[in-house]
C-alpha cells in the first residue's frame, strides 16, 4: 500500500513507519518537526520525509497523490504545555485535522483515515486544552465520516512509552523523564504523592493495534466493516502507580508538586480492539524498566 503518515518524525510515528516498512508498504511522512526530529528519519528506499505544517491549507497531492490509507498522528502532545499555549494546541490538533480532512473530501475516492486519539478523554474533555483539542479532533473526524462518507477509525492511546520517546523538554513522558534521570544518576522526580495510576502501553503494542485498525479498513482479506466509524481503546488493561514505576528503577527519588489538569487514574477496560481487531498487547512496563535498568547499570 501507499500510506501517508502525519507526525512521522515523532515518537509514535517513527515506530509506526518502521513497522509499515517491515510490512512492505511505501510511506510518505509529513511533520513540522516541532516535537519530531530529523534523527528519527529512516533511511529506506520506500519512505520519504517532508517538513510540512498541517495548519497550512495545502494540496497534499504534492506529497502523495492517492494514498491507500492515512495514519494521522500529527499533534501537539502532552497536557502541561497546552495550558501555556492553548491557541497553538487548538490550531495544531483541530485546524490541522480539518485541513487534512478537507483534502480527503476533495478526492473522488475517499481515503480512509485512522486518527490517533487520547485516553485523556476519559478524565474529562474540559480538564485541559490538550484533552479538549484531541476530543475535538475526534468529533471533526466523525463529522466528516457521517457527512462526507470518509472511511475512518479512531484509536485512543494509553500512556505510551518505548523506543524514540522524548526524554527531555516539555513534551516528554514520565517514563522518558525517569529513564533520563536514571541514566544521569539523578533522583527521579515524582509529581504529587505518586499514587496516581497509569495504564502504560508499549509503543510496539500501540503500533500493532494502529496497523491492525488500518488494515481492517482497506485490505480485502482483513477488511471488517464494523471497524469503519469505530473508536478503539488501545491500553494494556492494567495500571501501576507512579511510585511503583519509580521504585522499579531501583534508584533514589523525590517528590515535587502535583501538576494541574491530570487525572488520578487511567485504565483501559474496553475490549473492542481485542474482539474486532484481534489485538492483544504483550509487553509489560515493569519488564521494560528492568531491561532498561540492567542495560544502563552495566554501562555505568
């Protein structure tokens, strides 16, 4: 297949493209490199990268005229930065999505799109600008599906970690922060009392669910009509407290003030992805941390 990936130079996008290339597809990535990096670009004859800002209403035919499928990952992530930059977050996450869908609407053959949602939806869509804009993105995708017959699915991600994750800056994840602090021999910083629980899901499992969803929309022998217009929750189905995660690094830690806008618990209980996509996450976060701890202890 010919596949367009937005946000292809970012954390999840890089892992997704690696998988798509392994599966034999031709890929075009568009990314504005606000949270993605040129160092994430993969040297392969079947992938090309373009520096593009989805906030600009452009003709995407220039990059890939008739893709068979679009994976839409491009967004400004993370809750905390969205408090400082709500308008920018809205432009990137909602306007960018609208511009992409307008291009799809202009095509004679409507291109299926798989949208990357966020499990933060379950904590309340008005809790912070990031969650609100990701939910608005979902609503826009569903409106174009129902009004213009654009094939689509939404996959909500739960607390993703793994290779290519950000380890510094305002957009990094807690596992990324802890890994960097551990490698540098620093105390891990736990926000609040550390009893908040998260459903940590490895990026390889996330990508597998994302790909299974896309395949079910377009590949004849994998097609499942029930997938079109559906929302899937991609989470491990178990959670751990931040205290347990920090303690698993077998390192010192300290507490810092609680941050606004975050929920006390995330946990995926929806089994629709298992039933309709045949998806099953397999990687455990504590096993992952043990591997990281052993690797870097040996290097120290």
